[in-house]
């Protein structure tokens, strides 16, 4: 047998090395393909964009479907403002609390059946108190029914290019097919800011006053983060704690979206950190890698994550309630009406977390709560009758019992559902000034406290 040449002797070695290289290349290619393939969304989604241009500054799971919870009310507001712009209603149009509206779960204003209020007052209650009963009253007043209004919401979503959104109710209470994404919410937030500049004040009202009740905005960034000017929070067990936040500095407005945070305090922290990251660039966003614009982001076809066990499971010391949507606390550390603390923290510990949020450089991002403006007064009834405040709030039952022994007071406070549209002394036009002054003033004011 003829001896092999040196080349023939090294052939198997080269072939073996080639095979090994091929296998490694194949493994690397598979790994790269897996990295590029859609993954199940983690327990959180984030998005940071410029309001004026729609440029994406940061994105994480931003194109995965998500349950919106009460940030749904941004589309409720958008659909209502479109109806006003199209002259189908006005800010002074009266809507009525129906049986369906009254039956909604907390958070709610708690108005009685038949109570009327203007669209203007309804929007303020919707954005600050996140009132589910008021959301349904708006839907029925603008769209004729919840279903009719949902059709309007979805038509607006399609027109805006919100291809991952489907709405079935105006308040965001749990529903299987009620979904959106951080991408779509970014598109919606920009549309609200650009199409309705005259309505911008609705997004950053610090608090509202209804009779003797003061209700603070659930958005912890308002008056705590420099330049914060919007927009809406939300929570259900399946979605976690959500927020669409906006802020403006030196004429530059950014929109930060956080979905699926573990608590209300954490969502405020993360939104503030996103905003600070954007403003920290000093406007030199052209130096950062281009992520395109929010409307050009490619949607991912997947099922929205269900975070019910993580958010509301038994492992939490005090799980939040599915019904309440919010965990925040109101003034003086008092729990918000109809709400529970969602992460087992009291008001003091949450305030500590928020006030001690710092950037990497040690600069404070959120300060302590500051009432920079007085509460905005809201009321029931027509726009020209602000004196008829709070006579139909369901939370006033205890006060009414104190005057129940006086027939005249009982008749005034417990009149027909539409009594908020009539003056207390209207049935006695011929009465002398003394007769009107005695029963009307003390009785109406004591019932309204």
C-alpha cells in the first residue's frame, strides 16, 4: 500500500475541524434566530417618546398586547372630545347617572340614580378620581350605550393606527378582549396632546373638591416630579399597575408609559426614571441610536400577559382588590374611598419611597407632595347651578340622618333623583325672605357636608 501524502494525512483533521466549525456556526445561527423571535412578554412594559415628533427614546416590551385597566379612560376622554369637536355635544351637555352607571364597581363617585352632571365636570371626575360610574354615564350620554360608545372608541383607535387595541367598555374594568399596548397608548397620548390643546388642563388636575370632599389625583407625579403635566393611571390584577405620564421641560414634552409595575409607588418611580433619562439627554437625542417613531413600531401577535397571581396572589401581605383599581392614598394618609393598599405599605412608607427616588447622580427626582394649586371645584347639575353641590352623593347618608328628624330637611335632601336640578326653595315662590333663609341655608349645607 502506497504511503499517504502529507496533504492526505491532514485531510481528516481538516474535515473534522470543518464539521466542528459548522456545528458551532449552526448553534450560533439558531441562537441568533431565537433571540430575534418574539418572546413572551415579561411582567412589565416600558416606552418613552417625544410628544412632538413621536420619536422613541426607550422601548421594552412596548409592542406586546396588555390589559389597560383605567388608562382606558384616556380613550374615553378622546372619544368624548371628538364628539365635542364634531359638535354632537358640548362641554355643558348634561349626562345622567343610569342604573348601569350606578351599579359600577369602585373606584366611583357614588352618585344616586338620576343625578345629572355636565360633560366638563364628568371629565374632571374621570381623570382625577378615575370614577367608573361617571365613565359609564359618559358612554351612555355620548354613544347611547356602553356598546355604542365602545364602537366609537374602536373606530377612533383604527383611525389613529392603534392596531393592537380593542375596547369593550369605557372604564377598563376586567374584560377578556379589552386590550391595548404601550405602543398604542403612546399614539393615543400624542393624539390627545396634539388634537386637543384646549383640553390639556384635564390631564394634570392635582385634585378636585366635591362639596366637602377633596379627592387627589392618583398620578403621584403631579406636583412631585418637576414639569409633570399628565396623564392617567390604572390597575387591575391582570395588568398590574399602569401609568401614562407626561412632563415638559424647556418647551420639550416627553411621554413615559409603564405597564405591569408591582405597586403604585413603583410605577411612579419607574415613570420618573424614564422621564429623567429623556430630559437628561439635554435634547441631544440625535446622538442616541435611532429606534424610529412610535407609530412605526411593529406590533407583536401574542396574548397579553395575565399578572393576576403575581399582583393579587396570596403571597402579598395585603393583596389589592380587583374591584378598586387603585391603591393610592389620599390626603392625611387616609385610604382612598373604596380602595386598599396594594403592596402592604402604609401611607408613610409609600411617601418615603417616592420622596427618596434619586437618579444615579444623586439628584432627587420626586419631591414630597406639594399642593401648588387649590382643588378644582366640581358639582352636579347644569353648568349655571354650582350651588347645588353634593346633594346626591351616596357617601353622605350619615350626615342626612342628623337632619332626618326635620321633615323639611328630609324632603329637601331626599327628593326625587332629579332634585339636583331644582332650587331648594322653588316650591315656595311667595315665601318671605325670613321663611326662605331659615330652612334653606342650614338644611341644604348640612346635607351637603
